[in-house]
């Protein structure tokens, strides 16, 4: 089973030298991982929206420290491996 980071890397490698917004990347990751998140984290006391917000923050933090991602001047993301 792939991690959020692995899904994000797969997504940006689809089109090297193309910039993506964080939300485009996150939407792809969510699509791939939503079933897993529902099974593991969603409960009567923990809504999907709460889980989604936490996962969004987690992915953003991971992307900022992973050298395979670069943030552009306009706030989009690109594969650092494409440069």
C-alpha cells in the first residue's frame, strides 16, 4: 500500500516540468487514500472533514521537507527531479 508521499510523487511525475497547485496534488492523494482513511481514522467522534484537514497538513509538511518537490515563486509545486 502506497503512502501519501508516494502518491504525490506519482502525480507530479505524470507531467515533468508542469506546475501543480497543492490542492491538485492533495485531491489526487485523497482519491487514492480515502477508503483507507475512512477505515482507519473516521469514527462517530472524528469526521472525515477532520481527518481530511489533518492529512492535508501532514502532506504539506512532508512536501516542504522532501527534496523531490520544489515550490515555485507563485506557490505551485513541481518535481525537483525534473530540473
